[in-house]
C-alpha cells in the first residue's frame, strides 16, 4: 500500500494515489472539482482556472489549479473556503463575459458543463452590461463539424486532442485576449479521421455536429449503449435516438477497445438506418417484375423455391452467403438453416473461407499500448481502423516505439520513425523470406536450406535492421491485414510472414486485423463451407455429433463451396439456388451478374435494393443493426452486444428473425431445436455450439464485452517452405494493381449516409512520374485493363503510391476493381491508357 | 527592406534565415521577425514554410503570429502613417485628419492603398500629447498636424494617386 | 294557538323574501349568459387555445428550442427543429421549428409552455370553444397555431 497517501481537503482525510492529480483524488473522496480545460484523457494544462482551490504552502495559503497539481502525502487543500469559492465564481463570471446566451438554440444546451457549473458555482449576476464581443457564429470547419467562435471558452481541449491523439494539429488559438478565437489556418484542412471527437470533449457548444445539427435536445433522447459496426475494432458508442430515428452517435468509454474515441465514420454515418430508399416490404418476382407481397407470401415462395431446387438437384445445389457486417446470431442461424434443414454445406461470407486470417484474430487491441515495436503488414489502420491508428501514433510519438510497415503504398503511419518496406504484389514472399533470414541471423539460429539465397533484391540494410528489431523486441505488436491474406498467392504470403514471426520468436504475437465488424464472429459461429461452429473442421466427428445432438438433425459430410466456388458453380449451372444475406456480389463485381442470373431461385435479404437484389426472385427487407439485436465479435475476439435502439423501419425484420420464420415455414412447424425465440436464447444456443463462447450469456457480456480466450484455439506455427514469389507485370500489362480500403468509400451503409457521400475522393491514384509518362493530369479519366476486364476511373496524383503501380480503392461504384482480377487474383497487373473526352 | 509588387513570393529568401537559426531551439519568434523584415509582412506561404522547416505545427506558428501585434499578416504599404487617436490628439482633431485621408485616398485606418504605397494605422498615445495631434510618417514624428500639411507630406513623399 | 302564529309568521317571511326577489327582478339585470348565442366575457389572463406568435416583420418567434416540450407536464407538445435557410429564414437566428404540434386532448392548459418559452412565441389565447367531431382535429399543427381564428396579442404580464 505504499502507493497510497493521505491528503486533506476541507478537513476531510482522503486516500489518494501517489502522484495523481488533485482533481482525480478529490473525485475519489466525493468532491467534484469543476473543470473545463482538464480532461482525463488529455495532458493537464491549467488554462481555464475553473478548478482553483486553496493549498497550504510554505508561504501560507495560495490558490492553485487542482487539475495540474499532483498530490503529495499530507498535503492540505481547501476546496470550499471563501477565497476558493470567490476565485471560481470570478473565473465563471470572466468566462461568461463574452459567452453568448443562446442556450435555447445551442445543441449543447442541456448537457453543457458550462451551464451546469454556472448553476452550481456561478455568481448569478454579471458586472458587465456592455455588448459582448462578436465573432464568427456560423463557421463550418468541415462538412461534419460546425464551429461557433463566440461560444468558445478557450479551453484548448480540441487543439490538444488533435495534437495528442490524432497528431494532426490543425486547430489553433489565434489572436489575443478577449478576441482569441479557435480556428484552422486560413484555407487549411480539418480532416482528421476522428475529428468528431472534439465535439464530445468540447465543454461548451462551440464545436457541434453539423449533420445532426438542431435535430435533438439532449434531454429528449433515448440512449442505447451499443457498438459501431463499420470496422472490426468494434468501438463502443451510444446511439441517441428520438421518435425511432437515430439522431447522433457519441463515443462510449471502453479502455480495452476504443478508450474514449470513435472515428468519424462511426460517429456520423448513421443515415443508412433512415434512408428513404430502404426496402419497406418484401418483394417477389411476378411476371418478371419485383412486386410488393406480404411476408407470408414471400416466405412461402422461398420455401417452395428452395424445396423445388433441393428435390430436383439435391441440397448441394443450394448455397448461402452471409455477411461479416451482420451479427453472430444472423450468421449462426443461416448456417444452421442451410446445414440442418436444407442439408448443404455451401455457406460462406466474403471475408470467410477465402481469407487466410488467423482464426484467433488479434491477440488484443490493448497490446499496442505497451508494445515496444509495431509491425504492420498489408494493413493500413488509418483507413481501416482510425482509432487503432491513433493508438499507434501515440505509441510512436510518446514512447518512441518504432514502426515496421510492409505495404505497397506509403501509408499515413509511415511518417513515424521506423522502416517502410514496399514490396509490389507478388514480391511479398521474397521480402518476408529475407526478413525471416535476418531475424534468424540476429538470433544466431540455423538458416533452413529452403530459404532462398541472400543475394536477392531484398538484401538491404533496412531489411536486416527490421529483422533484427523484431528478433530483439520483447513485446511487439504484429499484425497482418486482409491485403496479404486472400487471393492468388495468399497462402504463400501468410506462410512467409508467419515464418518471419516464428523466426523472431514472436509467433504467439502475430495477429490478424479484420476490417469488417464481424468477420471474426461469422467464422466462429460456423458460416464456413469446411468448418463447423467453433472453428472445428467438418471432418471432426466429435464436433459433428455434438452439433447434430444440439440441432437434432443430420449434417452433410461433403465440404461445401466457398464464396468464389459458389459464384463459379452458379455460372457453370451446378448451383441452382442461393440465399444472399447482407452481401452484394454484383455490386463488387458486376460480371458476376451473369452467374446469378443463371440461378433458378435467388433470395436476397438486405437493407436496400442492391444490384444483387434486383436480380432476386424474392427480396426481403432486413432491419439494420440499430433496429435489431445482435452480438458482434471484433477482431480481438471480443463479443459485444448491439441492442435494438429504434424500431425497424416499415415492415423490415431483423435478419435472425427472418431466418426463424423461414425455418418454421420450411419445416412446417418450428422444430424443438429451433425454439430460440429471443436473441438471448439464440445466443445461449451459440454458446453451446461454439466451445470458445462457453460460459457467456447475453446478459453477462456486459457493457464492455467479453473476450474469448486465445488459448482456447491452438494454431501450430513453424517454419514452413512455400512457393516463390512472382511478377505479374509484363510489357503488355506494366502496372501493378494495388487495392485497399478507404475510410470514405462507397460501401452500402456509408454511401447511404447521403450527407457524407461526397467526402471520399473516389479515384485511381498514380505516382506523378507515371502520370507524366502516361501524359495524364489530375482529373483525367484513365482506363485500366487486365487480361480479363477493364474499368475506368478519374485519376488523382499521389506521391505515396509507388511508381509503376496504380491504386484503386474497394467499394468504388464507378470502378469495381473486382473486374480486373485474373489468374493472379488481385495481385495482377494492368495496362493504363488515357480516356479521351 | 525589400519588397516586391508581384503576388509571387520568393521563398528562397528564407534559406539564409533558416541556416542562421537551424540549430537553435525555440527560434520561432526571431525567424518570424526576420521573415517580416524580409517581406514586410508574413505571407501564408512563408508561415507554411516556417512551420515545415522548424517542425512546428502550422496552427502554432499562426497562433504566435496573430498573438503579437508586431507581426503583420497582410501586405503593408511602402510607407506607413501612424496617427495618434489618444485622448489629447482626438480632441485636437485626429478625426478630421482621418476624414481627409478617407476623402483623398479612400483609406480607412488599418488599410493599405491599392498600389501598396501607403498604410494608415491608428495608435493610442505616443507620449507626445503636447504636440497633439501627432502623426508618425515612416518613423518620423510630426506634431501639431494639420490637414493640408498631412496631405502635402503624403503627396510629396509617396507615389500615391 | 301556536299554529295560527306559525301561519302568520310564515306568510310574513315568504312575503319579505319574495319582496327581495321582486326588487332584484326589477332593479338588476340578468346574470345568465345565453352562450353560444351571446359571447362569454373572458378574463385577460384566461388560458385557452394556443397560438404561435410572430414578430412585427412577419418572422416566426419560435426558434424550435423545445423548452415548451420539456416543460409540458402531459407531453402534449412535439417539436422538431431545423436550421434556417440563410436565404429565406423563417425566424431570426439560425434555428426554427420544422414541426410544432400540440395535442389538445392531452393539454391541461396549465400555461407552463408559455412560461418556459424564451421568445414568447407560444401563448395561450382566448379561444375556448374547442369541441370537435374528430379526434384528429385536436392535433394542432404549426400552421394552425401560427394562424389562429382570432389572434390574441395579449402578453400576460406575469408570463
């Protein structure tokens, strides 16, 4: 207990932690010292003077700022003395001299610390009757954030947030005295990916949410603790709604996941849930056209359609796609329906069997906070997981942690000290082999004979240093992303990068970064063609009989088709019917439309009438995640609840409930093994089907979620040989195609937030030197074609792109990059030509 | 004091300043002062260059530049006229002088003429109340200022139309 | 004997009382108001049907702050605010009410909305004949509130 000391506030003895700030110590003792500039997640500053208290010093009593004072043993403070109260009252009066009294129209009004503290500590009058200083009131800092300079009380919180967490100091305080304003540099940018956090921490209504502006008063909101499903981090947030419409999202604290921050996508992209183009009712194809029908009719048609196909062509002619954006429950019930009732193992999702992810995802997001080296391979957290990117920035900036980045582009995080290695697609394995060799050498270990000779192109100083760093690191944070885990050659890349981790002695720290909200969970609950729930292979007889006993049915033994296999089988006529839940294969690759058109029967359940849905025989309106309940498993295996925040739009129904109805109609009645009528009951069944989830329940997931033990699943890693790399380019197709995720893209849910649709710069990116060679300038359109397809897109010049390569983002409606994938998959090469106008 | 009438700013003039202060920590204010000596004011491009070179956030550089009254962010004229509008000068007729400047040159306090010849500024008390109203033209104090004297001085010493 | 005295006393008392009636009948006007044929006298501070007021220049006073809604003890008011179009503002400042509804079936005419209003936009007027045939007609929308049949310009001094 040596860390605990005793201090005295107003004669009351309080136990405090040694070195903690007086504000925090007082809070523990039940005294809430008012603050504006101080924030638990930001460095102390002492700018606002609201926290003045009296302290006993050697020179008598003195006023000090409690928010910057670390407590000492035996120190004596007076919070409630007349002088301290006067000082705080005077501070408030000073702050209020120029603060406008427009609380009735201020979005902060009702949850405003300045209002609350004025009520509690304010003088109740002012010595000033003069006109207040006028500044800019209606100042859009960006498309997302509105600034009111008059309301600002100069607390520096926003400025410090952008400096300390985002490391993008775009805001500053300019001018002096009563004329001080917060602003950005004239014509400067305000574009941090988590810029919305400044809204949450602003103690007044100076920075407000521009999209939800004036659409709520804080006291009338229904508040639902939930999570974000835009990426695999699973940040905790609170959904505030009113009259069953989402009004805004605010961050919720969860130190293990997102600390107290969410990114702008999670905060602002709420429009999809009340988009007017949402599907309102079931549609069925009649005389070639999709017509509105009742739910009963739609379900009957589905049952008839599926049973016909199953009877005529066998159950393996039916396939189903789930989605990594949907809950565990929905994906679990889809798998259960397909396997247990239809009798087909053809189940998958886009990020499913095709992606060679570590089945245990990431060891833990929190590891980044005490890592001594950060290794990112084929992952770009700034675009894929902005909050994690902020943690990495903080580690690099505050603790001097070095970054090793293996990525074909110079991603934002490569501005921090470390090593950036940029292998072109196809060359990754050669680089990882060189790194493996370097790490083995650093550790003084034997070099296996199959490792290629040392004289390759990667025999560089940087590679040797990177190999040495990893071998010497104690607690490295090592992740690889989806870019390196799927498509042609992915098996070799994953083997090679695992080899590196093994060679450095850190194979237990190697993790996978899932870009989608529930890519981990959908696999855990068994939506994979070759695995049973619990990530157990289909051939595992023990697991099979356990699941058969739970579902009271016989399971098919033949491994099913994956996502790509199903598309191919549909094109070749072997697959006759499909259920597609929350996926849009045609939107991603328009040429897959022909395959789906060949199906005899297609069911789509989605929020919108997607390119896939317009080809369906029956379209079911699904409720969005804010309208339905569900649990999600994030990339660090943490299960978290997303409860229902608003009621489903029109006649839409949650995905899991649709599957319950479908099962009932398919079987004639709901069998005993399907009597899971609430989300808690479905989840309870999942915990029995998935051994890793054992012991969890809907209730005990709690507000911060529960992580399943990494040790519950063994993944044996050892040094393994693999096929060599390749070079897809040749004289005909000289440019490497680089693909990747962009935060502001045109994915279904994000594009449906119409206010933000213009934020993303959707374009192909070229290095300026290539642009000169191709005689294109920014804004021109270019045509890219590979052996199999072509797309056209406007071009942006970007020197973070390596020469001889072109970057095309995913979820780019105009230019579906999937069209270009050929025998090298996405690691292909393209030829580029300018499109003449 | 070198000044160019083009909108293009020769940023290479900053090289020497950076060389001088390269190894000196906390040199922001001297660099800003030298830059202002060079250009007459602090153009946005120069501020951006300073931020990049000194590895200080642009928002901080701009904050310092706006904080101190000695830094000017807008182009100033070749000649600078300061008029005192402290109590004594005000009573003795500075407002009349200001009106005549407005009438003849369409210049308000704080403004610079379009041809960049003259900037008019107001100050509050130069400590020479006995000489009220006081004008300072290019650093030279002129007391007991009258309309015609002021206008003649400006016309004689500047090329203003 | 007492029976005769009772009769005489009784007759006298009745005559006296009827005298008062007769006197009042002749000297005083009737107090019954023939409502609805005749108008009711309404006291200045009477709280009847609500109305939303405007400024002299035609701008709406309501800024959509929802304080009336918060003050309403019966939840009779529903407000949705919106940002003003700078080219065509409906109210001074940045904010106006897009939806303003009062459910008269819930309202108890307590006047708390009036007290809460920072711009004296919502006031309770003098219209008292609020009977209607359809439940839906008791939901006053913004247009109905802005254009009352008989505008009331009295601002209660204690409001």
